[in-house]
C-alpha cells in the first residue's frame, strides 16, 4: 500500500463515516477519530460485499456499493454509540 492509498482510505473513511452518522438519528457522542475508523472499516467491508455481489465495478458511479458502505457505517455508528456511551457516562 502506498502513501496515496493510505490518504485515500482516510478521506473515504471520513466521507463514509460522516454519511453514516448523518443517517443515524439523534446525537452521537463519539470522537471523530472513531467515526473515521468506522468509515474506513465500512468502506472496506462494503467493497468486499459489493465485489461478492458483482456490483463493485459498474460504468459511472457505483451507487449500490456506496449505499452498502453507508449502511454498514450507520450500523457501525449505532453499535459504537451504544457501546461507547455505556463506558463513558457523564
């Protein structure tokens, strides 16, 4: 993996994580670095799922792959908020 690949993964992680947080209603009390990690993991897993379904490479924008990634990020945010919120009660 090159430096460009790492930077691209972080940028995609930020975007997918932010979109995942937007999909989930209410306020999420998790740090931004955790949102980025959720986004990166969701992007990687979503790409693998889209590849297995045969929808990863289409002409134009891969909307199905993007929706899978955002859905996984939303699930990741929900799970993280429920687990992170229990540990950090204020």
